[in-house]
């Protein structure tokens, strides 16, 4: 490989991984700062499988103060648990919290018609007349998620 690089030493794998991790952390912090000023967002959530592995994806969509549309990926995580409504509700809540999204900010979450998503939203949705600060039932320690 030394003949191909023309005397330049390529960075090692660990250096590249650290740079990618740092860029990701910078991006997430910048996105969190931007989302603080956005009054309303819509999210999407989906679970799919590929090569006998399951993944959970969440995206976020919003209009900025100049009414420009933005879409971003909040998570694409490998999941190793059963796709039950309890696990889905807990993981989705954890992802929203990791970006400091308040329940009053999230006007809706679009999913497919799978029964586990439907039940998660029926069970964990707040009554319309209840303030989100009054009721936080997803913080229980009895639900475990392995990622």
C-alpha cells in the first residue's frame, strides 16, 4: 500500500472512527439547539428487518422560522427485542427525550398500520386536556430495552 499512497500515511481506523463520532456529536448538538426554537414538529417511526436483523428508524420534520421545510433522521437503531407496544413506546420516548423534544412540540407521529404501533400510541398518548408535565408514565424502570 505504501507505493499507492505516494509517501502519505493514511489515518488508522481508530482515527477515522473518532472523527466520525465527533462529527456526529457536533451534528446532534446543533440539531438539539435548532429544535429548541421550533414550536411544532412531526415525527415518523418504523421498524423493518433485513438479513434477520431488526431496525427502528425515527425521522423528524418541521418548518423553521422562515417557513423552510426541514427533515432529519433522529435514529436508526438495531433492535434486539420483541416488537411489543411497551418496547416501542419506551424506545420512541427515549429517542424523543435524547433530542429534548417535548410532548407539546410533537404534534403527531406517522407510522405504518402495524398493531404494535397502534397500541403503543393508544396506551401512551396523553388525553387532549392533560398537560404533558402532569403525566409521565414512560419513565418506569420496569421496562427494559436492549440495543
